[in-house]
C-alpha cells in the first residue's frame, strides 16, 4: 500500500495573515521536527489532514511534501478543540531510515462478532502496544484476531499479527492480556460482589450508636 502524503506550505507564504486568521481559512499551523536540523514552521490544509486521519489514522508513516522536497514522517501530536471539533495544531517528526523508531500504535481487534454471541462479551484490557523498528519496517496496522478465542482463554501480545516479524520488536510483555471473553452473568456477579464488599464497610445504625456511647 502506498504511503499517504501530506502537502505542506512554509509559514512565510501566508505571512499577511496571522495564525488565527489562517486557521479560519483551513490552513492548520504545524511544525516539523528533524534531528540535528532546524524546526520548520509550516501550514497544512485542514481537509487534507482530516482525509488522511479518517483513511489511515494517526499511527502511520506518511510522506511530507514541502515545496517538492519529500521526507517520511509520523504525526507526533494532534492538538484539537473538541468543543468546536476543530484542528488547532500538528507536531510532525521526520524519520531517519537508518535510526530505529520507538512508538505506540493502536491495536485493532478483528472478528469480534464471531465470538460476541449470546451472553458472551469481549472485555478489552489493552488497546495499545509499544514497538521499536526501523521506519521502513513500520507496520500499516497492528491487529489481533478475536476468533482465536474459540480455542484459547485470552488474547495476548503474542497473538498480534506482527508478533513473528523479526524486524519489529514488541516492547510490552508478550504475555500482556489484550482481551478476554466473558460470560455476562459472570460480570454481573463480580459487580454484585464488589457492591457487597463496599456495603460491608459501611457501619450499621447499632454500630454507630455504640461508637457514640463509647
């Protein structure tokens, strides 16, 4: 699959407008960090950013196109006004293909419908994994197949689609549980037990009166 591309424009090309005015016109301010090089202040088109995020997510290697000069990068941070559902700022980190990259990626669980049937529900305990690899080996996505739960009790990091890839190191414990399949009645019983324990900690009226008399 082709690496998604994001076109950037130097800040000075929109010098007649301040950042707030530029943002209103759909030009989102961003900075590009490069090891050993000056930070570049740029603008990116808001519609292009949203298309990229909607199609590929934020945990992907992308190509930055700045005046015809292309470099690989990742989105390091997204600042957003959630009240207005508006992008505020992007931090981009350029990649050196010869330097290993450490990053956290989301875990996508496939085929949930195949196991979440009747009174069974999938309880997710981990939705991210930390990886280390050279940028050229960065996976397009990290996935685990819920259908494996038909033959085992839980899903762990060892079940990830990248677990056997020698070019990618999973920094989390391989036995870390990602998800388990639970019976709804069992979950209800656990919640009731917790409530009973909490109730046991509350003193009765008689106990309160005895304490006051003492």
